[in-house]
């Protein structure tokens, strides 16, 4: 018997990828754009977020963080609608390899970001960063879903019988 696709997880993944499109396009890519290009409302939104959650990386990204934003723009963003389609439709085995590549890549970038949030000395940053452990954990919680959901995607693609056993082509 063929294993059924894990429907609740696929719906969660679809929601994750759909919601990621406006977040990436409107907020995350701002640090790459010259000043004056994003509409004022979006600049204000980013400023408000960065101040409330003490996230100086989004206002003045270190070079390594900027490199991750370029990855998000050119590797991840084109993938979001494709992944959203596959997981909304459900049971699409062809998404397995791209989803493994995506989730491994993103989880790796998130480990670097989370380590930076937890251990970096932000006292010298131009924009206000997290100082107390509580502030570090609050900022961490904003980034955490972008580690946990890709890990769940990876686990599902590797371990769920529906995705694990990719149909072998019959030899003539």
C-alpha cells in the first residue's frame, strides 16, 4: 500500500511558504535596496520592528548576514511559490529533493543567526541590540520558526514513507 502524504504538515508548509513571500519581498530585502526605493510605510515598518525587537541586523546587516539576504532573494524567493504550490496540491514527490536542499540551506543560515543573537556583544552596534538574556530570547523567538519549520520539512522529506520511497522507474 502506498503511504499517504502527511496532510496537516503539508498544509503547514504551504502556509509557511505563502506567508514567506510578502515578508521576504516587503521586509527582508529592504537592507539590499538603496535608500528611497522602498515606500516610506515599509521603511517605517522595518524601523518599528527593529526597534521593538532590538534587531540591529535588519537595519545595519553585517556582511555575512547580507550574504544570507542575497540567498533569500535569489535562491529562496523563487522557490517559495513552487513549494507553496507543491504542498497545497499535496503528495508531490518531485518537491522532495528541492525541499531537502532548501531546508538544509536555511537551517544552516539560521544556526549562524541564532548564535549571533545569543552570543554577540551588541553594545557597540549603532542601532540598539538585545542586551539582557530576555531581550536575546525574544529576538531569538522571532527567528526560531525559520529554523524549526525547515527542520520539520527536512525530517518529513527524509523520514515520511510517502516521500521516502520515491517510485523507481520500471525497467523494460
